[in-house]
C-alpha cells in the first residue's frame, strides 16, 4: 500500500491521527458554576465571564428563611402529635409527671438515708413518711374547719349582712328589692338545674376515681424512680439510642433532670414560704379559716404568676364576709406585698439553680398551657419550657 499507511481502527487517520481533508477536532466545555470570591465571580481582568442562572439570583435571606420554615413546620407537627398522644393518655402522663415530682423531692432524702440503711428501706421510709405528713396536715385542716363550723356560720351570716349594707351605700346604691331579687334568681337557678348539678356531682365521683388511680400509679412509678432511676435511664440510653448519639443525649437528659429537680424543689420552697407568710398574716388579722386558706395558698403557688393572687383573692372574700371591709383591704394589701416579695426576692434567690426564664415567657407559657390542658397545662407549662430550654443548651454545647 503506497502513500499514507492505514492503521488498524484508524479508518484513514494519518500519523498524527487527523483525518485527511478535515479540520482539527476540538472539545466544547459547558460553563461551570462559579463560587463566590473567585476571580470570575468578582469580575477580575482576564477571568472568563460566566452567565449565572436564575436560581442563583434568589435573595439569600429568603433561602435561609425557607430552610428554617420547613424545619419549624416539621417540629410543630411532631409537637402537635406528641401533645395529641399525651391527651389520649392524659391520666398516664399526669401520673408520670407527679411521679417525677415525688422523685425530685424524696430522692435526696433517700440518698441521705442510704448512708446508714439499705436502699429499699430508705425508699419505703421516704414515701411512707411523706404520706403520713400529708395525711396529718389534711387532718389538722379538717379538725380546724370542723371546730369552727358553728362560729363560722354565724360570722358568715353577719358578714353577708355587712356586704348587703355596703352594697346599699355609694357607689353601688343597690336597693333591698334588687338584692332580694338576686337571691331569688340564685335559688331559682339551683332548683331548676338540680338534675344537671346532680349529674355533675356524679361525673365528679368518676373524676375522683381517676384521681385516686393516678395517685396510685404515681406512687408505684416513684418507687422505681427513687430506687433505681439511674439504672432505668442507662437502660433506655443503651437500648433506644444509636451509639453515636448516646453521649450527647446522655448530657441532655442529665441537664433536663437537673433543671426539673431544681425547679420542683425551688417552687416547693417558694410555695411553703408564701403559705407561712399568709397563714401568719391571716391569724394576726383574725380571718376565719386561716389554716385552710394558707394550705390553699401553698397549692396555688404551683401555678406561677396566677395561682397566688387567685388564692389571696379567695382569702379577701372570706375576710370581707367574716371580718368586714377594713380587714379585707388589709388582706388585699397583703396580696401586693407577697407578690412583690415572691417576684423580686424568692424566685431570684431560690430558683437560681434552675433555668431562669423571662417573666414574659412564663406568662405566655402559663396561658398557652391553660388553653391546651386547663389547670394541669398551667402547672406543667413552665417546668416543661425550662426542661426544653435546658436540653437545647446541652445539645448545643461542645463537650470538652
């Protein structure tokens, strides 16, 4: 074969691989995406100009907002589903919450007794002793009410008469006929709605059975929480969490328990202090039912910002009926003094080991909790927000 030799598979290619009578081949590249900060993006001389696509012109804050929006929507769906499930099992959820409260209170007592006694005996002594203290307190309140029942009936009749006389004077100027008409309307309502009131009382008996069941479940759960809460948490961590997430969630769980236990012990100290102050003041002012009203103040203090003023408002009404408007005005002044003492001295001093929330966050959480679950939601809202905030802080923290 003369002239240019043909190579196998070359199909007429020369020595340099070019086809005879054709132009030299060249490749075409598509423009690549230019990163910010490169010479091409900054318009430096000699840099190739690359046209940017439409999606790259999206406003940065809009992309960031969209990224956070779908995450917040997902979190909202999870939270809504969680509360829906808890609503279905409200009795179990409330019982477990009460068991955690009992554990936060009695766990230090059991740990202290464990230095000299076996652990099961320490748990039994702590639980039985606390139950006996509560029963003795309620028995004392019942004895005080029963002993003053006859005296209280006469004082309340005289107090109601004083209230009627007070309403007849300015600025109300209610006539005796109008007051009698109000009494007749109240009696008519009670007589016409007797069946509904009886059905409400019957349903109330069912609620009493639920309350007793919840208390029994809470005591049963608290026995295991006090005795071996650390082992239960260790088992849940090892069995339910992947190996890579155990360290972080263990830190978050311990931070959550520290916050919840600190809040529980702090609110009990605040409630006990308020109850002692209110009881002493009502005894000095000789207000009827001073001891039951002090106990009411103790339990009402578990609802932040709202419970204590409501309990003291009840004490004001009792003082108005039993001792007159002057004593009621003094009790009303007591509401202001105790509110300032609780907000500016007790909470900052006692709650320093727990997560301190802004008063606006506390108010919004209490209102939102009451809307979702009534009184139970108002009680649970603030410790729940505190625990969630502690978990977020623990998960964001970088371990040493």
